C-alpha cells in the first residue's frame, strides 16, 4: 500500500510540476499534430428562370461538418496535412413566403493540403492552408407540389467523385495545457455542380432551372492536440521512478484518466437527428419515415456518488417533416418549426477500476418541448399533376399544430474522449420518445379524376433519434 501511495504521489507530482521552461507556440507547433474541427459552411442553390415570373427564392443553407487533420511539419513554417471529414448538404428555398428545407444528404471529403504558419507573439499564430482533393455526395432526389399546379424537382448528383479546392486562414492560440484552439474562415470551390433540378407553373407558363455549384464559405473551430505536456510529464515520470517504460506508461495513463465522482461537466455541441413521421394510409401509398434535422445543445452534469450524475440540458432543434410516396413527384417535405427542449435526468459513467478507463456513459430522463407555432389549423394546399396524361395525381393537404408544449422521455449512450486534463470530445446517441400528437398532416389523394379520394394522415409526436457531437469541460 505504501509503495502504491508513493508511486501515485510521484506521478501526480510529474503531472503538475513546472520545469521553469518558457514555452511558446513555435516550440509546441514544431511537432506533428492531430486536429479536430467543427465547420459550418454556407451555400446557395441558384434559380435560373427560363420564362418569368421567378417563383422561388434561394436561401442560404448551413453545411455542418466534422473534419479530422493530421499534419507533418516539414519546416519551421511549413506543414503538409491530410484532411478528411463528413457533413450534410441541405437544400433550402422559399415559396409564397414559406421557408422550406428538405433533404440532408451526407457528403464526404478528402482534401490534402499544404500549410504556412507564422507566430504573431509567444501564444498566437497565423495559420493559412491551401487544399485540393475530392468530394463525394450521396445521391438523392426529391419533388415538391404546390397550389396552382406548381412543381419543383431537385436531384443531387452523387454518381461520380467531384474535385474540390479550398483556401483557409485563421488565428490559433496556445492554451494553458499547451494544446491549441483556432478560429478560421475558408472558401471551398467545387469543380462540378453537386445538384440540379427544374420548376414549372402551368397557370402562367413560368418555368426555370435549378443548379447548385457546391461552392461555399465557412467558419471553423479547431482543437489541436500537441501532446507537448504529455511527453514532458512522461519523461519526468521515468526519471523520478524506477518503473519500466511499460509499467510507467500504464500508471501514467491510469492517473491521467481519473475522474472525480463529484466532477462537474459543462458541454456544448451540435445535434443531427431524424424526426419520425408515422403515416396511416389504408392504400399503403404513403409510408412512415424519418426526416433529417439539425440543431445545437448545451448540457451540465453534476457527479453525486459512485460515478452516478444528475444532468440538465437545453436544445434548439429544427423539425423537418417529409412525406414519401410511390414516386418522385409525390414526395414532398418542408421545415416545420424550431423546437426548444429542456431536459432533466441522470446517468452513470461506466469506468474500469483497474485502468480508470471510461468505457461509456448512459443517460435517461424527461424532456419538455416548446414551440411558438399556433395551435389549430395552419395551412392548406392542393396539387393536380398530369391532368392530360395517364399520370394523373390530385392531392388535397391540410396541416394542424396540436400542441405548443409536449413531453418526451429520453435515453442516450455516450462516449467521451479525453483531450486534456479538463477537455473532452463527446459523441452521444440519443433517443427521445414522444407520446402525444404534436402535428398532423392530412392527405386526400386520388389517381383518377372520377375516382373517390384515399385518406391518409401523417402524425408527429416528437419522437427523434440522432447523434450529438461536441466538447465537454470538466471542473
């Protein structure tokens, strides 16, 4: 026991001692580095009218993504990096005063690059990067129908790899733990269009084309792991103990992984989720489905005992409702509304006793959801397509918002990755189960002008499942 206490004391001493060395951002940045960045780009599709009037207005679409980068510093001012990541590329527009958001196809990117960096002072650095590589987006098609026989189709071109180049510039700051945090802006140029489509309104012969070239501007928040402190502390530990390299490494990591059961965690992040729409259709033409949405969240956890904790979180998420039918022209979707969600619950951290390794965390609790949308009948629309062909289709739709405040219960599983003594990177899968009808969309449709209507209804009760990505700070 005395030997173990002495060893632990020696390790703790090496973790927190100061060797008197003046550390600058240049001395930290000379090693190879691994970085994680959260990027949000902004992109617009272009509506090109063939015949006036212009029916639709393009809206800026957020392009959230997470990217990973490994950099070799081949010169005091120059580095070569491998960068890869993935994100979502939505399509947003407005028609008749209503903003519509639909389809969040996933895309991946691989952009090697060359980096130039120059220190401004001991703790701040200018960082610029030029990249070139490939981008691939998932194939996806959608169609929209509106009143007055207005139709719109949109297709993501996902069959071939697409070339892309980007330029990025920003400032990096050396933290007290000798890791770096950076904020940067970038422009990404895509070689070929990523999506195309068309629109038509028969009543006034208005028509046009749609093209999305994929170009986007973006802002990024980057965390870079220098491992500078870890190298220094491990070398000091070997000097202060008689342990072998293997045993020293084992004990070193065990102490660094320790989480005080009473610790407080504060976290922020982004949420990507699917909203469930349950469809009842005796004809089985329309089907239940999940529709992608996004938002952001903040959470506070307070440890109590034996690695149990209580938590409170807040989220703002965008509900996107979509209907999928038998073919492209009978699919439609739109952004319903923003929902604020406050959750109360608790959980447990599962930690291996021998190594202090945090395997995963589980969470459960109750959520209270709120939206400002008015309760009651909100909108109606009708669609008639193919009036003079064999592809006749008529739809009468009406929507009803049933609740402004509604509950749900949640369960989640989370994996935290320790980045430094106080900073963690978090991945969380969360399932929210709703049990009260929040929104109904009634659909009366038929395939022949003289036949009776089929009746279907799509119901949203707040059931979602999704992935949260973010950072947590330990106090």
